[in-house]
């Protein structure tokens, strides 16, 4: 039998909901014999440039909702979360590092992705600087000299741009965003739908 | 023992997700011994004026997602849904009629709310005109002469404005929106969270 297709999991470390999903997706996929294909996206491109909207923290009403909501979602999922302590955080370097790692070892890259999301949202530490990115990579046993050089290369910079363009072409607009068997799903609050699809392969109600 | 507080259920017939939730909320509430307090809101105020965003159908990427997504959500919930055939639809008259009915018979008003949402999203018929509103009311046995006059009264027009202001003050920004025991929840994809709260009264994972 053919290997079932992986779950494309689009993340941007800047999103608390992306972090929350990053703590769940591997276990959920494994329960259904699926792999996870971790894919970077930039909300600064999809939300601001493509959709022409404001970031959630600058959107009246939704900002307050989301600030509270992430805590109860974290509690439901049994993971820690903290407030964003670095409002000017940029995920660019971390995502370039992720892409460089993915070229060499995709499992290592997935671990790095989870670590970077957790650095911002569980530890409350900045992820913007090269030092921060390399510190997390070092904890995973990565060759940080090679990574430090690789993540600043023109090829990797171009690759991130291509990845984001590709995500937009797939209709990815928010984070977390899942695509499995051609089905797009947005939001950590839809993990139940992802699970439903993986279990039943249709949108008919559970028998 | 005190009666448990009702679930405030904010709806705007213009939202397909609001329609979908309108087909579920009474059964869900009844399972947990709760009443539903149906409350009108206007996305044209919350989304456009207060949040300064675009309507979903005018938002790149999200428009396509939502157009497809409502069909699979309807299938999961076991209810019919169709495309919006009246892009210039206005919910104002229907919501004024709802408020007038609510002053006289809140159960009748709830039935009317469900009927108006279904008229637009299951039958595919317009709900903007006085004729459409009165036709749905007549099917429920409402005194349409009294309703026709009542829904155009200055008092009811002011009441709708007050209701929307109140919703915004409560932090309501999208539809469907639920508030129960002080907990705000947005989205038909969060019915599972509403059910979790009603069952456990906390955000701890289910034991």
C-alpha cells in the first residue's frame, strides 16, 4: 500500500496558536500513521500584505480575546504559555535557520521549529537574533558554525521567500494551518477536524 | 440551587457560520440544562467599523477558504447549506423583527432567528425585505400586522443599536459568538470548547 501523504503544517513562531499546535501535531499525526511536513510561513506577508488586514494584537476586540484565549487553550492542551515579552520580535532568522536545517535533516528541523516556538511562548525569550537562533540549535546538537553561515546565505533567503509564496499559492493565510489530502484547515481550534479527517477520510459525521 | 446562567448566543443572519451554529445551540444547551439567550449583532459594525477589517467575502484567501469550508462544516453537522445568492443582503429588518418578537415571546423570537438564518443559508432566499421577514414570521404564527408596525418603530430601531453597542462592549466581534459564565468563545468550530465548559466548568483537560 502507498504511504499516506504527510500533513503539511504551516507555522510562524510569532503566533501563539502556532506554538500551541506545534506541541500537538506530531503526536496527533503519529496516532494516524502520518508524517508531518513542517512548512514556514510569514504572517507579516499573508495577513498584512496579501489579505490587507492588521495583526491580531493591533485589532480591536480580537486582541483582547486572543490575549486571554491562548491561556485557556494552553491549559486544555496541557502545555505552558506566557505573554509575548518581545513585541518587535521577528521570525525571519529562525525560519531561515529552519529551512537550512530542513535541507540537511528534516527531523532535526522539526525539533528546531518546536524549540523556537517554545522559546518565545513557553520560555518568554526573544528569537529574533542570530545568537538566540544558534543557542536553540546548539541545544539540539546542531553544528552552529555551519548553520550560522548557511542561514545568512542568499540561497536560503531566496528559499524562504519561495516557501512563503508557495504557501500563499496554496491558500495558507493564518497559523497554524494544516493541509492534508488537499483539505485546508486553519486554527488550533480545529485539531478536532484534522483528527476527524485522519480517522474517517471524509466530512460525514462520525458513525 | 440557583438556575445556571444562560448561554448568550450572538448571531447575525449574514454569517454562514452563524447559521450553522443556530442549528446546534439549542440542543447543545439543553444537553447541559442551560437556556439560550439569543442576541443580535451586526458584523457590519463589529468587523468593518470597530475592528476596521474587510468582510470575509472581500478578504483574499480567506474568502476562498470560507466558501469551501462552510460546506464541510454543514456536512459534519448534518444540516443543509447553499451559496449566498444575495450578496447585497441586509440583516437589519430581520434583526429588528427579532427584537420586537423577543419583547413579546423569547421562545418565538428564537424560532424566528433560526428560521431567518435558514431562509438565507438553507433555502437560499433573500431576508432583506419586509415581505421576506413577515413571510417567515407568518409561518411561525406571528401576528404579522403587529410585527410589521413594531419592527419599524423608532423604539425598536434604537433597541437594535443599543444591542449592538452592548455586544461590542462585551467584546463580541465575530459570529457565532458565545458567552457563558463570563467565558467568550468565537466560532462554530469551537462548539467543542463550549461543550467542554458546560460539562466540566473549567479549562482543565477532560479527566
